[in-house]
């Protein structure tokens, strides 16, 4: 029962702190508005043109592939730390996981997703 009381106090204090930060933001904000303060600042250079730029889809492909292989390393790190304590079944599962990711890499290479031109 004591743990639930501590948890309730923690949740209530966290909510009060979050609300206090929002209120402090409203209190400390600038009250007077002018056109100079509302413009975007780009290192002292007056901005020109539209901020919306079309990016090529190849950047998206690289980002997705990077995320896939970055997550792979995150999942393999705990396995590498405890490989001595794990049994043969876990090692086989890790090899299957790496094989699936290699299959995905080969698929990306065959679809020419890694070509820059």
C-alpha cells in the first residue's frame, strides 16, 4: 500500500510540475508584438523564397535503411553482452535475425535503393 501512495504522490507532483512549466511559459513570454520579432531569423540574412523544399525520395530510402540497421545494432547489443550465458537456441535465433536483415539488405541492393544516381 505504501508503494501506491508513493506512486500517487509522484504522479501528482509530476502533473503539478508540468502545469507549472506551462504557466511559467505564459507568464514569461513577450507581451508586445511587432513585425520584426515575428520574422524568421537566418543568421542575420533576410529570408527569401518558400521554406518548403521538395526532397528526392532517395533520401527517404537511405533514412529508412539507416533506421533498420541502427535498430538491428540496438537489438543485438544485449545479445552480445550476455552471449556466454545464453544457450544454443538464442545463438541460432540471433543468426536467423541477422540473416533476415541481410536478406533485406540484398533486397535493397537488388532494387537499386542504394544507388545515388
